[in-house]
């Protein structure tokens, strides 16, 4: 006999997201169930704990994970897990944090004549899961 249910509608928790480093990451999931499910967030297999940079909120059926100022090291699989006595619902999103270094021109002058110059080309880099 089913005495309860748990459901996670994670349409806003898309399967893959790219985000620029130093930006804020916000993941949301709609979670319903009877009895009310307990919600936990994970980065890879480690449960996420709230800190000054990491906030977890729940407003009615909407659960939100917000990480301020993400870094390249924060690329991971993020998982929302809702659990009650009837079962468990899970959704995973692969988050890739990307960074960018702008092009830089350097010109060294010797009097009125250029001594040498070089350009550091635009470098796009990203940290992804293996």
C-alpha cells in the first residue's frame, strides 16, 4: 500500500549548463510529496552544506541552490535529491564553469621605433568533468 509519494519536477534544473567563472549559479527544482520530502543538494557525491557563498532555500514547492562567485573548481554534477518514506526522486545537472582571458597587445618602444611586440591570443578555457 502506498502511503505517500515524492515527486521532483526539475524542468528548470536542466541537464547541462555552462556558466562564466565569478558569476552566480542558481539551480531550482519543484519538489512535492506527502509527507513533505526532505531535500538535499550534492556536488558530485558530496552533500552541499550552506556557507557564506552557498545558500539553499525552499519556498512552497520550489527548492533553490544559489552559489555566488563560482570558480573553475566548481564544475561538477549537481544533484537535487528529495526523499520521504515513500521513496526518492533525483535530478542531476552537469555544470561547467568557463573562464576567459582577453587578448593582450604589448608594444615596447625604443625611442620612436618599436623594439618588439607580441600578442597573447584570446584564451578560452573551461573545467569539465572527466
